[in-house]
């Protein structure tokens, strides 16, 4: 029964930021579950590599290049998915960046705008253009990527933390708006995960010895390690599936217990 409820055969899963990290891992999980996957990313080479990996595993995927902070490009990628498949069953609204390390008293306006533009406006625009499709079909599951940084302060990364707090607020607001129309909206809040982003942050925080910082951060986690992107992707798959049919408006922390201590 559990396998049947996780079965995504015939469904269409749209993933932003699908060119790497958690996004790529989610694309692979969706494909293994039988979904037709649409990979959206600004980095064309990375996005096409995800498509190649899905195909190598026997799955079906297509790539659409887009800047998620640009309304016209978001509207275009949604239209392209509907033109190709006629529907969107799952939307993993995942694209995001870490931004530049800086205290608020020294932060440049353009750095703030870039992080908010991708991490917050990009999530809003995704909702804005995907929700009408799901409302029309009266079904769908949306998973927004927030962060544990959306549940607490992050000195030196105020724009990132602010954007992720806001994603949780967007998630809860959307869930209340569309729950009666057969659509669920949830968020994931990952802690440190072994991706490009965490290593970029390590290099900014400790440019002389990022490996020492990484070792200290792993040691501070109750699991003694960073998460694997596939572990996060499996939570995304669960929330997208019929196994999570009564879960709506939730923000799931997945950080190895770091927030518990």
C-alpha cells in the first residue's frame, strides 16, 4: 500500500532549481516514482545534466531555462509545461541562493535585492502562475523550499534568513487559500546539506580554512554529519504523494536534530 501511495506514474512534477543539489535529487526521486519531470534552472548545462541523469535511470524529463525572479519567464515555463503535458501535479518551488555574507550595517542594496528576488519573489511568482493551473484541475501538491534559517536568525545572512521566514509565511497563506480546491501547500526547512551552497557559505565564513569550519559544523550536529540531498528529496517525494494527503500548511524541519539542541 505504501508503494502505491508513493507511485507517481502519469503525474507531472515541476522542479525549479533542478540543476543541482536538493533540486536534482528531487528530480531523480520523482522520476524513479514514475513522474514525468520538468527541470527549471537558470544554469542550462546543469539543468540538462539533470535531464540526462533522469534519462539514464529510465525516466522522462525535459529542461526549461528560466530566471525565477522574472515574471515573464515564470509565466513562460508554466505555459510550456501545460503545453507539453496538459497539467502540473507537483510543483517543487525550490530555486534559491545563499547570497553574499555581510552584516546588515554593511549590506549592499543590490545583494539584498538579489536574494529576496530569487528566494522570495521567485517562490511567489511560482505560486502565482502554477496555482491557476492546479485550481483549474482541482488537484495538486506544492512544496516550497524554506530553511532552518527561516525559523531563527542568521547573523551575516539576514537577507537569506528573511527570505526563508517569508517563504514559510507564503506557504501557510497559500495553504489556507487553496486547501478546499484540492491543493496542498507545504514547506521544507533543511539544515546543513552537502551541496554547493553549504560549501560556498563555509568559504565565505572561513576563507582561510573552510574544511575546519565544516568539520566543526558536522560535529555540532547530533548525527555528526551534513544531510545528503537524497534524504531531503525523499521528504519532498512524501509530501508530494498521496501518503501526505492530509498534510497542508506545514513546515517540516529536516536537519538531523540540529534545531533540537
